């Protein structure tokens, strides 16, 4: 009665929706590109160098570390490339090569791989490494440093810096439309707000990011900044200004909804985004740092597992 | 059926059920000489002797224990011990079909005496049958829900039943009506029928998978939520799939267990429906349909069915469909750690925190998964595996955990 034919057996389901990690991360990668290309056009060849070195070295670190751990590298899924690209988007075009290498090392290896790789990082790896680099080499990460090499048609001070030290009157030196179209100083990929918004909308429609988080983050920034602005309009900038400067848009669409460190249930998503939004404005307006996004998101990342315990009742529980 | 992700993914993926196409070829398969029955157990628990003769409708007893109710006539030729799904032991009993057909005394006498509950009780002993719900405390069930919705979105056998087996359905419903205070038949939006039976309520709504699962249908129809992990019978509710009612109708109509079972055969997306005597082996069906090359055979649908690795597996009452595939399906080596995208949580009809639970399950913390993540609330639809971006076989982990937990429970007892 024994038969020689061998059939393949596996567990149900035998079909798949077709989504994959690879598709997801390469799509996010390409959604970043409009902002990155604008940055390269604005800041010149040195920006291109930083972007290429950052993306390449991030992938390199993953291969190196996976080989050391005798695991199969998975750079084809694009997650390391995305980390490298996001890091490059946050730093100025004048960042020296060694700082890029250190940054991507901290990002890929210390921020993610030592915890077990993709899906295991406790906080957003890009922000983790940026925070360390930012604290350690404050003078090197200088957004105005690039000005020696080229001339700009807009006010040559980073907007948040200007507002922090001059007061809300500095806001008049910038125009909303110009800020939207990227005529400001900042990180390579964080100045072109329109590009970031378009990329974010693309990702939200295709559900590669949790759009509730992005929307709630922008709303909470707007509301908190509005309250500050109403209380003291001479000291604190207007909410629209806060939305269009610094890393706000980059954070809303690419950093805050990072899969691993953000909640999955509806209400926790809103709470998580609100914490990040409120903290951002608090740090910007009354904290010691000019840009609050980095630490605000790291803080809400730490809160996420706790927040995500708020969830709907399972079907048939406690009936 | 197109189930792949679309470009715009704002809405949740739901799977629309297929519709039976009138042009599908119906093939009748003659009773083969060699038939097979499978029962759960080992050679030690059921020491069958070769050469044993059984008749249709006979309650076969081994060492004073009821082994099974025979749906065939035959002489036992050989017994094989195998392991099935989740490593459960099974016995394959091969019978040479005896030509003479004897009367089904058990069934016809019970029918004549009108002992309906006893009849259902004895029918539950047919090998491989999905048990009929029986009242546990009183003589009556509070309500019976008959679902004509497909159990798997990739089959269209229920549509076929509703078009060709109306007499049997009516017989079955009339029989069941006396066992309950309230009987409801649930239709999908397309195939609502009026059976003309007084006292039969009918309910029609659009049920896309996974909302056609028993627990969710009962919640819709009766407004009752069954506590997680508990059977319907405990709350005096009966839930029957259409194929169970049709089988009952066929048995009553013929007053015999010798019935022909329709099976939906999908051969690489070419569909046929075969009607076979119960106990026919799958290999015989495939030979008859001259299916040559294949490397995967799946029973009962692509989403929550089971793959068959032994072609001697017989067609028993609970087997509704066979999918034969030439190429490898399902999971590949693309699996990564969970990236916490939340798609499984969004799709889960039982609202289980699948993303947290899979972390417990991967580390074999089954009790934690049960206590902290409500593992037992799982309705076993398989949608979490279907949508998983990291391609984790979540459904597999869940079924394994449930099995391991049941083993632990048995040990404690």
C-alpha cells in the first residue's frame, strides 16, 4: 500500500496576499527620493556624496555584521538602505565622511542589529544614531556650514534657530510658500516639504505607513504650537511655521510611523502621535534644544509597548 | 479568484466567495473495489483483525468499544498506522468492497421509531464526520443555525448544493426542526431561497470571508457571542454547515448510509465536481479524472484547509473540496521577524493582538499567549497568515499552540 510519490505538505493558508517586507521598504525608499533629489539639487554634489555614502555604508554594515554572526544578509529587502537614506536626509550636506560612517554604524549595528535585526529595534534606529551624533559632534553638524560654498536666494539661517534666538519676529523673514517649496536651510532631505508630503500621501494610500500616526502628529503639533502662539505671539512662532520647518514633515511620514516602534491599535496610534507632537513643541519652545522632533520621537518610542496595551476586547472574552 | 493586493490598499482585504458556474462538468465515479476509512487511534487501541466483514450501517465494535459506524460494505484487507495533522495518530483501514448490498437496519429502524436524537448520535460515529450538534442537557436545542456560506472562500460547493440538492436540504431541515425551538437558515446575498417550510426562519446578508465564520454568523443571526474556546452546544445552540444537512437529508431519503458525496475538485484553477461513494480514495478520483503531474493536494480550501500527503486518504463526509496544484504554493523562505506593521491586528475578526501573541508563540510561551493575548479567542480563519508582510506562518503557530495547550490540559486531568 505504500506509494512512492512524495507530495509537498505545508500548513494553511496556501496562498498569500502578496505583500512583503521587500516591497514595503523599497517603496518607502522611493517615496523619500523626491525630497532627496531636491536636496541634492539645492546643496550640490557634496549632498550627493553624503547620500550615497550613507546608503551604501548602511547596507555594508548590515552585511558585515550578519557575516560576523554567521547569518544570511538580507540587504535586498531594502531596510538597511532605507535607514542609511533617512540618516542622510537628516544631516547637512557638509557632514564629513567619517561622521556618516559612524552614524550609519550606530544606526544599523547598534540601533538595530545587536537586538536581533529587522523588527527587533526598541527605538527608531535613525533617530537613535542621530541623537548620539548630534550630542557628540554638535559643531560638526552645522547647517550653516555649507554657506561658504554657495549662495542662496533665501534667508541663510536655519528657521528654527532664527525663531529660537531672535523670537517670533524672525518668522517674517520666511514665506510660507517658500518654506513649503524647500527654500530654507536644513538637512539634505528635510527641507523640501512638498516632496515629503507627496511621498507620505503615496505611502498612506498604499498603506506602507500607518497614516493615523502621521495625521495625528501634524494635528497635535499644530494645536500645541497654536496654544503657545496665542499665549505669547511675540516669543513663539505660528503653528504653520512649526509644521514647515525642521524635521516635522520628515518625522510625520518617515520617522514616527516606523513599523517596529509604533503601536498598531487605533487609539494607541493617536496617543503615541500626540505624545510625540506635544513633546516636539515643548522642546522647541521651552526646551534647551532648537529641534525637538528627535527626542520627542525617541521618548514616544519608549512609551509605545505600554500604550499598545490599550486594545479592543477580544471576541468572546468575558461574555 | 483574484486575491492579490491591489495598488490602493485603504480598505481591509476581504475575500469574496466564489459562485458555482452551471457549466462545470459533473463526473460520477463508480464505486471502486478498494475503499478506505480513517479513524483516530492506534493499532493498540483498536486491534482490528484482517478478514473482518462489515456491513453498511453496522456499528463496528472492537473489544467492546464502539469504533465507528460503517458507511460501506466490505472485508478488511489491511490496516496501516499513520500520523496526521498535528501528529495525531490515525488508522487507515482498507476494505475490499463486497458486492452484496444489505439493508441498513440501524438507520431504517431508528427512522421508523422516530428516535431522532439517537439517529444523530449514531451518525456522529461515521469516520471523518463533522459531528452534529446535540443538546447536552435537555431534549431540545434553543436554536439551530444552518449556514449555507462557504467554509473557505476558494470553494463553491455550497452554491452547487443549493442548486442541485434542494430535496435533500428540505428533508434534512424538516428532520432537524423537531429537535429545536428555533431554526434559522443563513444565506449569502446572492443565493437566498424560500424552502417553504413553516417555522423555518431565513436570514440573508452579504458575508465576505472571514465574516462567514460560525461564531460571527451566530453573533449576527442570534445576537449571541459565544465565550472564547467554548463549543456551541454548551450554550444550547446548534450550528450546522450545509453539507451536514445535505448528508442527513440524503441518509433519510435513502434510509441508508450508502450515499454519493459531491466533491469540488480544483485542478490548477480548472473546476470539476465529482460525486463519489464515501470511502473512495483520493488516488482513485485523480486517476478517474486523469490528473497526472502534481506535487500538492489540498483538502477543504486554500485558506484554512489541510494539505494531504497520502493519496490513500479517503473521501469522508467532512471533505468538501480537493485542490490539486502543479507548483509549490504557500510560504517561502522569505520569512523575517515580525516588523509590527499591524496588518494582522487590523484583519483579525476576533480582535486578538496577533503582533504581541506571535512573539510569545515563537518562544513557545503558550500559556502566556493564552492568558495575556486571548489565544483561545482565535476563530481559525487564517487571515493573519494571509496578510502577514513578514510572511510568518502565524496560523500554523496558533494551531500548534492550541494543540500543545490541549495536551497540557489532558496531562493535568
